[in-house]
C-alpha cells in the first residue's frame, strides 16, 4: 500500500510540474493556446492548424478573426473523389496570388499563417524590396496523383493542396523555384527558409528535392504525412 501511495505522489507531482511548464510556454509552442495568425511559427502551429478540420465552424471563425476575406463554396456530395468540402474561394489575404484559389478552409488558414509568419518576414530578411505577389500553379484540380489514369486521387482533387512556383518583389523582380532553388544566393536562401517554415505549417511539403515532378514548385497540403522534402 505504501509503495502505491509513494508512486501516486510522484506521478501527481510530475503531472503538476508538466502542467505548470506547459502553461508557461510561448503560445506558438503551447498546444492548449488557441491559434492566432499573429503568433510566430512554433512547435504547436501545425497541430493547431490540423485541428481546424473539425468542426468546420471553428475554421471559418479563424479566417474571419484573421481578416481573411473569402467566399464559401457549396459542398459536393459526400463520397466523391473530386469536389469541395468545407472549402472557400480566397478573395483577399495579406498577399495577392497570381491565380484564383479554391481551397479547403484548413488549407486556406495554413496559407494565411505561412504568408504572414514566413514569406513576409523572410523577404525582409533577404531583400530590400518586399514580396507583393505569390505566383501559384493553382489549388483545385480533379485528377489523380501525377495525372495518372489510375491510382490514388491527388489532394488537389478536393482542394486540399496548393502549388507555389515563385514570388514577385515590389521592384518587379521574380523569384522562382525552377530558377533559384538550391543556389547560394539571397533568392535561394529565401526559398529554402520559407520551405523549412512551411514544414511547421502544412501536413505535407514537397519541393525539388523530393522528385523531378516538383522541380518548378512547392506542393503544400494538409494531409498529415509529415513528409518535408
């Protein structure tokens, strides 16, 4: 009996210490602190964004609270391989995009966090001119992975993925994944840093180091594979 009491005491003490330690973590590292677009990227960012999938109302509330302008897209019938589920058309976020983006609400939220806490900040770190536009190949596309006739459908088929090909600075200069990736230049370092940051935001991050199919763009989606290449 005494042994169990001692064990229970130490377990309780550990729980109390852990609780007070977590309670004092910065919000970006604390999984119990509500997500805010103003919080820097941290250990808990990706987990919090993944939790926006359900309930959907919490995700739409996050977009509204973050001043992201959007138009909701009607849901497709359940069970379809292609279509929209809790999706939006992105009308306006911090940065404009070169294409119209139709994305799930969680992906839209992740993109908004990434552009504010990575793209904008990193551009100030590496360039004298800010990023004024994000160049994208798009988001929704009803197709299987790599355009094959058979096999698994792409995350693009349900608007749960976005492809980023580059950025435009205020002086007109364009930075692209195809041209600048892997170079020991400000442009190359910028791309590497925002890809690394993306791994703290999205569930899957693919780029030129993953395979040749991604030689000219970054692929971000909210499937929680943990892949970051």
